[in-house]
């Protein structure tokens, strides 16, 4: 009753985005929109061959072109501007004539205007000694090598000894293509050198990471590099690590003695900031007659570049998703002449779940067992890959609720048996999962004399709603109306927080803000309770409640005092508290300003627990019987993602993930021309992503999940789980409708003719 109503806070409510108005009115400034006095513009010249050597770069014509300030190559880069500690491998900026991929940076043209720099870049003549590139990793599977420590490898029981005894056996290969992130906002860096070092407006998923990278590259102490990035126009992983254009912008600015702005073109976004590597996943599963898994093997290979190592951990989900006593999961790599691959939305879980959840569907058909029932028969009560209990898991409820809402019971379990008018109808489902990551983060909470609250945290908002959820957490934590809270993020001089990757920011930055806000409330209230003459004198924190900035006695709500009154009475113009949240502690002590929050290696597994979000994806496809065009007709997804911090933004994230899943299943593929090692669809006209017409109504069901282990704030993260299982659910529905099993993405209509 009243107890509940009083407790009901802002967290969880579908609060509108606090930054929404700024965004739709153009008030939100993105990296490339920042200006500086005397700003010059830089444009990259990139290799048009994928393998070989530059024999000559002729910059004379470019240098004479109007407005051009400098043309900088590996040959003429001023020593003083050169990064002292350039990033390793292929991310070396402009430092070598050796070509390892098409799109490698060779020169940068700096000019007074963007157009002059663009024109100048066209005038740089490059001569090459070209060699035939090698871009097809599947030709070299026999030469695949194991990375030193492969993520997702697991082994339990004895696969080889037990697969022979299986009643049913599946042995298939699943393949996923190269994909690109394609955020709306391209990468950009505005580099400004001054007496305090380097100021960079940088499009990044991690201001602290960007700061650390630039500091290392130029041999500067971290506090001499200031990275600012208040808004991010999407990231999806490509803005999560260092790429060459940022140090190139900083180098160019140093070389010409002016601030420099460098923005990647859409085409350069296909070569200069990573991609999802293609995968070749061989899966062998053996079951008994009842469908119980007895042995499972997953062998995955992905391509990586000539100089970097990136391994897509496709098998991490395979090792833990179902109960099976004999499991072997391994990953290998093949080097090809492409730029470095990187993390892309649910790296590993999205690609691995396509293989594994398609394989489970194939087994269900083979065994004549309903696909949901097969998954329930193999339900993992604990994480067998780590031999740990789950901190929480509502996957059973997800299956139940999603199948009930979807109407799974209406499914006729016969291929091609369902129709809607002329259309073939298919129902498909799959399991979704993603790790609940929580990495160390710090935050500061400050109250001003008028009771307004400022929150400072070096996290960032990729468009996901971070500003909004932090506002809600702070409002509840301090006990003020959300309109009284102002959140400052996207600045490396703020208390450190991790890169916004791995769906970690709600848990990480959210927990730090919650702890800081609670500490601030405690500190302000202590002035009043510690004073015998105050209306709250002698009361303890447990006796008190706070609402809209007024602290009052629970027993006698008329006895109270407002925050501004407290600050005025005790002569405080400002009260400030800082908190540090890290895995393994429920309540963090206040700490000094820190950038340790970027320690990504810390997986944050709560002591003794395996922590994951889970979900169930159900979809219906309609297929034209003649031309085989596939339409996803409707979708129900149920998810257990810990505490829901904002019902509106979380739904939007999960829906967005599923939209990505539709793209992954049916549309997305970056095509390399093997002759030149060049992407041929490096633009948004020919790289297809779902548009409104491709996206059906998506119903999202959120499980009521309380998990006090994952993080102080109780959230598991929602940014990536939506894409997991989604492509398999669509492929499984296509099989139901047509009897065509497609094991290589995307499922274009030629594959189901
Ligand atoms: Mo996400 S691929 O961890 O930015």
C-alpha cells in the first residue's frame, strides 16, 4: 500500500530522454561539430591496393593546390610531431610504405577548408608495387592458428569418447559474413594543442580509453590529454578502441601548429575502424533419444588482419547455454589482407548463437521434439562451463511468457503447413543470452545551495539513454525530482568510467552514480540529524525519508526540512561526495578521482557466480511462394536483464538489437572483391540495413528479475542481448515455412529458391 507507493521511485519509469530536446533541436554537439580558432581540415589518403609496397608518393601537385597547408606522409612527417609510441600492428598511422590492406592510411592532407583538403587529397599521386592480396580465410582453414589465449574456449568431460554413443548426431558448418557497424555518426577527431597538452573532441565509446591511448601514443602524462565527447551518434563497437585517425589528427595538428579536424568518410568507415570478422563454425552435437545433449563440439575460425589479432568468441555462448557433460569449444584464426576486425554488437554471442541455435532447431526437427521443449530438456541450472551457479536466470519464464504471448501453440509442427493468404508462414524461436558485465567506475555527486544536484561521471551516451538513466538513479539516490538533476558525462577529466561496451554502462556507471548519490544524501542529512536544534535532530537515517528534496520523519511526515534549508542553515554552498563502484562490493567507499574504471580485463564476475542476461526470441515470417522474399511479420522477445532502469529506453534498446538481428539474418554483408581486396558495397545504399518497412511490430516482455549480485544498481545491461538468437530465430522460421535450411548468413532469397 502506501509503503509501496512511497518507495516507488523514478528508476524503472519510462522517463523521456533528458537529452531528447537537445538532440532534435540540433543542440547536441557531436565530435566533428566542435570548432576551434584557426581550425584546419584534414583528409586521409588511403591505399587502393591491399598488398604490396608504396614505391613513390608524389605530393607536389597537392602541395601547390589552393588552401593546402601541408601534405604529410611517412616520408616527410616532422620528427617533432611524430607519435613517440605509435599504436602497434596495423594501427600504425602513416608510418610505413608496406601495404597490408586496402584502405591503409598513406598520407594526410591539411588545408584551410574541408573542400580544399578533399581536393588536395585527390591530387596526391601514389605508385605501388602491388601483389595479389589474399582475402578469403576459408581457403586457408587448414592453416588456422590458435591465438595465445582464446576467449570462449572451454572443455569439460570427454567429447571424443562420448560422441560415438549418441543416438542422434548433427555435424554441420555455419557461416557468418563480414559486417560493418555503420553508426550514423562517422568517426571524427578535432585535435587542439595548447599549453596544457592535447585537447581532443573525439567520437568514442570511451573517453578514458581515448585519453589513455593518445597519452601513450604521444608520450604524455594522462592529465595532459583531455578528451571531450558529450554525444555519440551510435557506436556498436567500432568506437570502442583506438584507430589510426585520432593520432593522425593529433600529429597533423602538431605539425601545422593549428587545430585540425579529421572526419572519416562513409567509405573510410569500411576500412579504418574495424568490422565484424566472418566466421566459419563447425558444430557437432550428439543427443540421446530423448533429446538430451550428451556431447558437443564447436570449432570456430574467423579471419583477422596481417598485423593484429582479433578473435570472435563465438563459442563462449555454446559452452554455457545448455546442460551437456562432454563439451569442447575452440577458436582459431586465419590472417588475410583486410584491416583489423573488431567487436561488433554482441561479438561472439550474436555469431555463435546463430550457429548454436540453428543447430538446436535442426536437432528438434530430427528428433521430432518441439524446439522449446528441446531447450527445456537441456536447461542449464548452472553455468557448466565455469561450474558456477547463475546469479539469477529467468530463462524458463522467458520461454513461457514469450511463447504464450506469441501464440507458439498455434504452430503446426510440419514444414510448409501454415499459410496467410498466399504467403508461406513460418514460426521460429531461439534463446538469447549475453554476459552481465560490470566494470569499475567512479562518479561524483554534488548538491548546490538551491538543492539542485550535479552528477559527474566519465561515461558516455551512445544514444542508448545513459544521460536519462543516470538522472533517474541520481534522483532516487538523493531524493529529488529528476528535473533537479544535471548529468555531466563524456569528458575524460570527470571521474573515470569504463568504455561503453559489453553492455556494461548501466551496471557500471549506474552503480557508481547510485553510490555517489546515496553518499550525498547521507552527507547532507547528517548535518540535520547531528544538530539537536534541527527538526530532525537525534533521528537516524532509517527514521527518515526524502521526497522532492524534502527530508522528513517517516513517523511524522510534517516534521521535515528541505535540502536548501539544510545547506543554508549549516552554511554550505556546496556538498560533494564521490564513490567508486567495483565488482565484488555491495557498497563502495568514496575514493579519489580515478581512471581505473577502464580496467576492461576485469570481467567482474561476482564471487562464485556466473552472470548473464537471458531471453527468448519468437518470430513469424511470411514468404512469397514465388519470389521467396522474406518478411518478418511479428516478433515477441522476453528478456531477464536484471533491474529495468527505464522501461522506455530499455525497450528501445532491445527492439534495436532485434532490428539488428533482422539485418544480420536477411540483409547485412560486406562484400570484398578478391582481386583487389576492396569492399565493393562501402556505402549505405549498397550495404543493406533494415528500414522501417523491414521491421514488424516488436513486442518486448521484461521479466521481473531481482539480482543483488550483478551490480549495486542491479542492472545486467540491455544493449547487446537483443541481437543474440535473433538471426537463428528467423532462419528457423524460414525452415518451418519452406523446408530450406540456410546455414550461411545473410539468408538472401537466392538461398531459399
Ligand atoms: Mo559493444 S560490440 O561491446 O561496443
